[in-house]
C-alpha cells in the first residue's frame, strides 16, 4: 500500500463504545470516532474549549441533550455542536445506536484539492473544473 494511506475495519460488535479512528488511522488534523451505544447506554455530559463536533447517525436514533434540552436525531442526520455547548449522547431506544463523531479546532482552509481526468495526468485542476467521469458497469448486474 502507498505511504500515507491507512485502512481500518470497524468491528461494531466488539462491545467497545468508542472506536478511536483517529489513532487507528494515524490522523493528526481532526478527531474522528465511531461511537456504539447499546440500548440504554449514554455518554458523559461534556463540552470543549476549542473543538466543535459533528455527529452523523449511521444506525438507530440518537437522543442528543444540549444544555439539558432533548433533541431526537434520526439515522442519516448530521448535527454540529459548538465547542462551549454542553452535550450528552444517549440511546433511549431498543436498537443499537451507531454514530460517527468528527471534531476539529482549527479554521478550515477551504478547498485545496486538485482533480485529474485520468491516471496519466500529473497536473490537476480545481475539482469543479474537471467533469465527472462516466459511470462504471455494475459487477454482477
């Protein structure tokens, strides 16, 4: 594999509540964790000094307490919470809750990507200037 590329396979049935993806992948510029709560489990009430967080619900439904006020966050929904707001993640439901938590404290630099039309190109252009490629045939279809 190329230097600078890491893969991690999640074991969502391991019984671990927090899977530290940042450490598993060697990420140094933002926080990223998978969080798994079985029915009735909850995390600590917490806040941050500088880090804002976003939570993406992948499975189940999150009950998110913000300064004690309850919010329901359904699967497929993402929510951002500013650093100073106290929050608690809760699973009040009978099914497992799986979410992705992302955090960062530095200002976003904006788009710095470059896109290529094929693998032979060595100089790219801003992604919005490169047309999307044609779709590929679906395996087994």
